[in-house]
DNA sequence: CTTGAACATCGATGTGTGTCTATGTCTGAT
DNA sequence: ATCAGACATAGACACACATCGATGTTCAAG
């Protein structure tokens, strides 16, 4: 079966709407955006996201990320999977190593949705 | 005991730092920001926040909010308390009614922290 | 083919959370 | 003083989640 219609992750279709303060979010919109926020609403995942996004080259290897935390390797792997599944992190395997890359457009859309001052 | 030193809620001291992609978040910073995101990371609370923020006059009465959901009154009250406790919502009682107001500066700080494209 | 390293998946466990019903606390009106 | 309405709190319960150790999978090297 073809996956050609699903090249875009959930993050692309969720946060591309008007800011919170401009008009009420529909139940459906809220249901799409909330999972993205939930993925970020964990101290470890927030730091992971920040580490990957601010890393040189725009990507970071899992081995580097593991060392930055006092947690087990499966736990870090789990958090990375959460961020990847909701479309906030891209994943690429090169040899034995796996590199993650932040989806800055998704982050930008989310940020724009949350914070937009009204006059 | 005086509360004069606590006029500012948690939201003011949490999200006033550099964007995610510029430099790695410290564990302490992540620990301060995550609760704010966790408060927003629920479809009901996200809609509540949006309803209050986009409401005429910048504030909304609880009775109005209750009618917008198919949930019990205590449940809505609980969600409003979560948003209020983390500093995203201001609370004011006038007569029998209670009005909530969105802290747009807190929302703006959070949005800026999450979404900021890097060159 | 075997070994070791990098990473993911699985199953278990304690803790957190969203929701409800029932009850409490104000406040204005009768 | 009593009553009714608006909202908060308390307790209970089902479910989700963060974490771990153990195990599986994939790949490169020897």
C-alpha cells in the first residue's frame, strides 16, 4: 500500500490556524493541537527538543542526547518517539547511528498559535 | 503573613528566556516552562483559554464557559483552576459571578519561547 | 559467522490526571 | 431568616503516562 499521501506529519495540519486570542478554537482544532503541546509539556522532552533544535548542523545523534540526561536509554528513546510520532522531530538512520532533526516550521506554527498579542 | 512579594504568578518568571532553537534549555528552565505547556496541553483547557482570550472585553464569565462544553460544572471549574494556578488566567469575582481574563503577556512569552525560526 | 555497539520494543509498576457525583460556600433576592 | 443560584472543593475511580530492566533488531567490524 502506498504512503504517498502521508508525507506530511500531524504537526503540519494542526497548528496552521489563527492565534488563540483572535477567535475561539473549535473542538476539532483543539483536539489536533493539544497532542503537540502534550508532547512538549514534559521537562525531558522540552530539553530534548531544545538540544536537537540548537545543535550544530540542526541535527543530533541519540548517543549525544543520552549523555545529556540522567535517565536510561529506553526512556530517552521513548521520549524521542513521542516527539517523532507527533511530527515535531524528523528521524534519519545513518549506519548504526540515528539522527534527529527539529521541524522548525511545526515549532513556529505552534508558537504563533499560542502567542499573538491582540490590540 | 504577607503575600506582597508574590504578586507575580509563575507564568511571568518561566517563559521569559531565549527561544528553544537558540540554545539548550537548562533542566531548571525546562522544569519551569513545562507546567505551563502541560496546562495548555488539554483540548478542554485549550478551548477554555481561547474562549476567554477571544471573548469580548477580554474576560469571560464561568457561566458562559460552562455552556460551551458538554462537561459538568465541577470539571470546568477544575480546568479553570489549573489555568489560574499556573498564571495563565486571571480571576476576579464580581457579585455572584466570577470572571476570568487571559494573561496575554504569559501567552506571548510562551509562544515566543516555542516558535522562533533560526537563520 | 560471530561479536559488540547503537537503538528500539516489551512488559511491569508507581504516579499523575480528567471526569464524575456529592457537598460546601458565598451572594443577592424574597 | 430563608431560599435559590453561581461557583468551588472533596472524594472516588478509571485511565494515561514516565520510568525502569530485560530483550529484540540492525549494522559494521573482525
